[in-house]
């Protein structure tokens, strides 16, 4: 995904127990939205991130998912793709993937990623949404329904005006 931050009129529902935070306050400068769980799990606070990037190139969604894994792998001590599934339609393909990661500090975490295509007026105008939930494996199982509800609620707002914020 390109590093350019793209503003898009997105709407979504934040699950109960999750608190929005400024992305830069948690080192997620490229994200347009970050929420942390209000009950930290030991030394790690579960989080949901949403990033948006323009992809005018012809890369397939699986290649874009590979790029996301590669980017994350550069900052982790270890990373394994446990599961991957192609979702969506030909016009708006997506990928879900489950990653097992180990940080440089030795924390064992799980990240669930969802890459979704938002088709544009032309192929050069397409956007990719990357939505991720990171937690310890035990907490990820407990919070999985929250993440699924969040992903299912993400939509491009039809009622957006330039005066409004980026999400509802």
C-alpha cells in the first residue's frame, strides 16, 4: 500500500469496550483510525487499526496482502502467516489473514488482517482498506467477535460532506 494517507468518508461502529485514540499516540502514524481495548492484557493493549491507501497499480489483492506481511515482518522478530482466505467479489476482492508474530521484546501476538478493495471510477482510483486487530492469542479469541463486527460495519458514507469528520 502506498504510504500516502488518504482521506475517505468512512463510517463504522466502534464495539463496546474499545476507545478511539490518536494514531500517532500509539505509533500508528499511517492509520486513519485506531482503537484500543479498555482492558489491557498484561503488558499488551489489544488494538484495532484502519489504514487507507490508494493503489493505482494493477497489483492483485493477494500481492497487496503479501506486501502487508512483508512490511510488518521488517519490525518483528518472527512472523508466520497461519491462515489466508480470499474474500469478496471480482470487482471488490479482499483477503483475510491470520498472523502469528513475535516482537523484538519477545511478546507473542496474533494479528488478524483484512484487506478490502474499494473500487474507484477507474482502476487507477481504487483504494485498499487495511483493517487489523492485534492482541495476545488468548485475548484475540475473546475479542474476535468485536473485530468481526467492526469490519462488517465499515462502509463508505453516502451522506459525507467536506465539513464533517472522517468517520461516524
